[in-house]
């Protein structure tokens, strides 16, 4: 009986020794660098620093960006939009309304397309600035919009896209001065 107890005690102590040895071995393989200062950077601090950096950047008026815009680049940038929108003259609505002739067209006016209440209530015609704001952040421009696109944050790309949309017309609107 004593011999059995000795075997169990030896097995337990051997297992504990093996676990301790693995811990020492893993510390040798992976030793994290000690922190230079305690704590972690919080997301709010990062967002605040990004907001300060954004505020420091000069704001270029959209009309100036539009004057330099490249409709060919805008056509390439608008390729993801083709998933939900039709760019052809007389094209049918897909998930979103067709975009041929959108510049200068009344908002929420494509017959047969079921617009959100927010878009129906927006009123007015699509101007260059309106399209810029909508493409930048659809959900903040039209509350309750059905459009799931998160928005294009690059000002130059938005200008290219709006200039491309301007060309999709029988008589394109003149660029603003």
C-alpha cells in the first residue's frame, strides 16, 4: 500500500515539475518587452488626435476639386456603385435607382423606385455639392437612407465620381466656377 502512495506522489510531483519546466521553456522562447510607460492608448485619444490632424489639414472647396477632377478616374472609382446602380441611359433600377442624368435631377424622382422616407422628404435637385455630401456619408446626409454604402472619404475621388456622373447626361450641367 505504501508503495502505491509513493508512486502516486511521485507521479504528481513529476507532473508539477514538467509543468514548471514547460513554463520556464516558454519564457525563454517568448519574452515580451517591458512597457516603457504603464497603460494603453485608448481609442478616444486616437480619434481626438485624428480630429486634430484633420482640422489642421487645409480644406479645399469642392468646386476647386471638381475643376481638377478626371471623369475617367471617376468611372473607375464608380465601379463598385454598379453593383446597385445602373449607369446606362434608360437603364432600369437595380437595388438603387439609375444614375444616368442624376446631376440636376430632383431627389427621389425616379418613377417606380421605392425611395426611403428620408430621401422622399429631402427635396430639391441633386447639385454637385449635394452629391459630394451624399457620396461622402450617405447615412448622415439622408437620415434613414436605404443605401448601405459607408461613404467615400477621399475628397479627390468623390470629385472624380461626381464629374463622371455629370457626364452621364444628354446635356451635362456646367461645372461651377
